[in-house]
C-alpha cells in the first residue's frame, strides 16, 4: 500500500527566503506526482504535475523535482512571499490500469511566510 | 475551460439526518470523478471514485454512498449522519493526467 510522507509538517520563514518542501513515497511504481496548494477553508489548487518519466517541472518561482527510484520529490520555492503562506500537499498516482487516477496524499506542510 | 462546482458550500446537520452533496463538472466529457474527505488534523482520504455513469467504487467502508446519475454529476449521500461524518468534502475530476478539485463542502454534524 502506497504511503506518502511530507517533511516538515510546518515551516515558518521570513519573506525572501528560498525554501524546500520534501515528499517521500514508499512504492516507486507511480504514474505521476502532483503538488497542490490549499488555502484555509478552500479546495486544492494544482501547482505542478511531474510525470514518472520526468525529472523536474517549473512554474514561475516554483520548481518540483522527482527521483522515482528513491521515492522522493522536492518542491522548491524561490524568493518566498507572504502570499505563499498555505498548506502544500504532495500526491502520487499509482501506475497500472487499475489505478483509475486515484491519488494518495501526504499530510501536507503548513507554510507561513512572515513579512 | 473546465470548472467544477460543489454545493452547498457549508452545511450543519443533526446526527441521524440524511445528506446529499452535489458535484458537477463543466467543459469536459466522461471524466473520472472522485469524492475525498479531509477531517480535522488528517490528510485527504479517498472515499469513492467513478469512471462512468452508474459506475461507483468505494475505497473505505463507511456510512456514506455515492451515485453518478449523469456523466458530469457526482452525488455523495447518507441516510443517517454520524458525528464522525463531519469534515471537509472535496470533489475532484481527472482526465488523462492532472487532477482538479472543487471548492469543497464543509459539513458539521451536531
């Protein structure tokens, strides 16, 4: 059974810092990995999607890497801003025809960026 | 473009009352649809998924049921709510690769 772990559980940084959020998964047979952002009381916003054959994806100040063989992904946020404060969730989609796109989520990292 | 709607946004219900949460998707056809629950202090748990009209798979045994009467409509129901059914319910859709989520319904059972 796939298990996804995110470290740290919470992170508080001053504005302007570069930071790294970590995600690990136990079963390397994945189809893709997705990073989400969740603001309090809101739904999830997709940030980046990395296919299993890819090593990284970039969107603006965000960069996500994937090392499938070691079961790890990192989300790098450059020049953090107070507006980046949110919970960041990592989710993996299993490979194989019976996965039906189901995602297994980590518990999330609560990020606070203070001015 | 594709959008996903959920209603109601918030709901307060007494224990033992029925439940019906609705999710609709616009701008796509034949999507895979999912219901997740996010309880306080816990991660997202997949409850049901559907790959087509009338096709429902349950991931965990529980007091809830799901139905898909139309291609882009997914309904979460209960005949009698329990206190443990409280949480944030999220509907999501997926086609090909990326999964997208709705705004969620906050359910409080008293």
